[in-house]
């Protein structure tokens, strides 16, 4: 473990937040499966391998009544985490430099949620057994564990390209130079491979995936002396050995069979009740290379096929927008609703169409399902919706959630949905921009990537001390615009800022 310590101290892992580890996500997925977990606003969370604390701090900032504990082997990481917590005045966190093999479980206490992201596949077997023991000893009776890991069969491809890069980098010690030499060698091999062959196509695709990651990320993930992917059935056995059972993936859409062809769906549907083989077969069909798996204690009665009625007690939000300005909501004609990434779905059920249309005009904070039905009903018919219509809408909402089109949550995050006179953005988001982050974490726990440098600059100005006029003047000073373009720039600046502020409010970025 000493060599790992030197590696991460010398080359700190990049700062990231992981929305799939958010207490609300874990609590909501638990509720859907029938597990009564702690509420996300009043919970205790442990993160193993917390890095520089960015992930935990994003939660702690938004959930001040919950408690967060981070453990990491790197003193450099822990020092940065503590400094950031102090800078942001986040007081509900504790960061500890420690080796997981030496942790005192009694001192730790119990946790409602335990997270290990980017750790499990990158530690030796003896350390991995200690990680599992922490879950066994420290997870609360109704708690939920989260472990991410590299998965087979997809990682057979990653193993191949990582091996090529490591060979090509040779004995180079400097991490950045090592990664650059390895990538250059992989690029050389892909160019030299038989033109238009399957092998060349695989290598080119991997090069494209590597290009989207930072050098530090590639160094730790692809050049690590320890990198152990698992088949799902192997992970199933490991958590079973500590008295745990599979709950779900942190992203339910990754196990949604609706995206597969008819034959694959028929085979998977025949496995209903056999979760192990169903999930393993999905991995084999899709060539999955990474999993973020949730689990709980084996004695809990988990419902892997929940009734859509579970949405009744949850908040619903959606970014789906009808592809026409005036969609027909009152009859059974189909309306196409598009979501992020050009994904789309057609809906012909009137009440469901109305719920999606209503949500498209709302903030990311979410609407209680009962309120959603009331508002959707008003949009199509002043009379009450029938029980049958409501049941159909529940089924649609649950299907859309399983496919990744709709977000369900246990609570409404606290953020301003209207822009105030002195707009104030999340201090955590401002800190991310000021420290070179390419994206910011909004108060729902999701990540938002500013569209351009003007949007990034605007976020840093939203500290609650400036009104609209002062923001405009500050923006004028921040950008060196050519004289020929300055008049147009200044004329349109106020409207540009107002549009961005409204986007920020709707997304969940503003605290004042």
C-alpha cells in the first residue's frame, strides 16, 4: 500500500462528483425496491477512497443536517479536502487519512450509506477483503452500500489496450510523459492495424474514449499495477459472503432491457425471478465494462420487480420537452417528447402527456406525484382523472424512470426557483469554477456543464453582492472584446445574463 500512497500523493486523482452516489439517489432506489432507508436530509454517509473530498463536499454543502465521513490513504488528498471544507464553511464533514486495513470499526460507528467509487478494482485482494468487511461491520441494518468496479466482458477490451499502452510507455517514470507515450503508441498500433478491420475499429474507439479523460485519470486507471475487473456473478458471490444481497444498479437504465432487440428481451424476460443470471446476461449482451452496484443486508425483503405505485410517494422531475410548441394533450394522438442527448419517446396517453408537459416547465427540484396529477388534470380536463388514468400514468412514469427519461427523488432540494435582486449561486459551484472545474454540481446533485466562458464567468460573479447592473458592468470588464464587436456585445449583455440566470434557477444552481 505504500507504493499506492506515493503514487496518489505525487499525482492526485482529479476532482469529480458522482451523482450516482448521492444519498437521494441511493435512498430513492432503496424505497423503490422496498427498503426503508434513512432520509437523505438526515443520514450518515461514509466514502472509502474519498480522494480530495469533492464528492462528499458536494453532498455536505447541500445537505447540512446529514453527516459525511471520508477516508483516503493519501495525505495530500485529505489535506485538500479539509482545506476546501474550511474554505466553504462546511462543518458536517470529517476527513481522515487512513489505511482501510487498519480502520477501527467501533470508532467509525454505523452508516446509512457507504460508498466506494473507483476503489474496488484498483486495490490488492487483501485490501479488497477489508473493504468488504467495513460494509459488513459498519452498514446500518437498513443501509445501502455502493461499490463501483470494472466489469467483464467489456473490460477485456480495456485490458488489451491498457497492456498495449503500458508496453509502449516502457520504463518512463514521469506520469504525464508515461501516459502521453502510451497513448501515442496505441495510436501507432491502431494506424498500423489492418485497414477497416474489426481490430482497428476497436482500437480507434478506445483511443476516442481515452481522449475524453484527463491524463491523471488515465494514469491511475489504465497504468495502475493493480486493476481487477469482475464478472457480475463474481461480485454477487463476494457480497453474499458478507451477508449482503444485490439491490440494483445506481443507474436503473443500464439494466433496462427495452433498449435491446426483441430476441434478447424474450430471453431476459424468461429469467424473471433469477436476478443473478438476468443481470449477468445483460452484461454479456451489452459488453458492459463498468458497474455501480447497490446492495443491502441479505435479511431484507427486496422487491426487484416493484409496483409502479411506488411513484406515489416520490417527487418527479423531467427534462423532456414536446417537439411541438402546442402539443395536443387531450386525445390519444402521439406526442414526441425529447430528452437530453436527443433521446426521445412517443406518448399517446392524455394524462401522461400532460404530466410531461407540466414538468417541462418546472424546475429540476421535482413535483410531488399527487400535485403533478392535479396540475396535469387541469391542463386537459377540469374534472378529476379516473383511477385507471392515474394508474396508467404511474406505469408510464415508472417506465420512463427505468429508461432514464424521468428522475424520481425522495425530497425537494433547497434552491431558489426565481432569480432574486442580488442573485447568488451555490458557493460550491463557484468554488468548482474558480478551481478550474469543467462542470459544476447543482443542488440536486447532478452535474451541469456551462455552455461557454461567459456562462462560467457569470457563475463566479453570483456571490449575492451584485445586482443586475453591477453584474453587467463586471462582465464588461472581464472580457476583452474587439472594438468592432464591443457595441453589440454590451447591447446584448443584459438579456444574455437574464437568460442565463433563468437557466441557472431552473437547473438548481441558485441559493439566493
